């Protein structure tokens, strides 16, 4: 098993077990992201205004993927989450930037009430 494969496998295991540790990723080098039924990869590229973080998630390899992008300055973070049943905590991951380091970690948001979408 290569070091990169080992790192990605360890990150996936940490995400699935709810570990609080963060996985540091390097520019253009992906890290695993898991949000319940959704799983995928996160990576970033340095840009003049900040680091562009890109997360691509899908239910299965055959399903249509969803992509999320954000530009983070040092000290900023973003949380991606999927809602659960009423009163339950959302499945969530936090992507944060500190200086030249970007980390993906399991976020633990408080249970919230979800509003129903209107047509």
C-alpha cells in the first residue's frame, strides 16, 4: 500500500468512525470526505484571493455528483452538512485554512430544526 493510499484510507476510516482529528491536505492532492450516504474528495488550489477549496460528493460511483467550491483566506473555514431526521445532529465535515495549511475534519454541529422546502 502506498503512503498516499494509506493516508486516504486512514482519513476515510476517521470520517466513518467520527474521529475528531483533522486530515491535512496539500494543493491539488485530495482528501476523503464522508457525509452519511455521500462520499467523495476535497482538494484545493492556491489563488491570489485565497485557497479555492473544491469538494465533489456522490451517493455512488454511478450517481450524479455535486460539487461545492469556496475560496478561504487564512483563518476561515466552511462546514458541509447533510440533514438527518428532525432533532438529530447533521452529518458534517469542516474544511479550515490556517496559514498555508488546509485541514478536513469531522464537524459536530448541534441538532437543529430543518425547515421544509416550498415548491
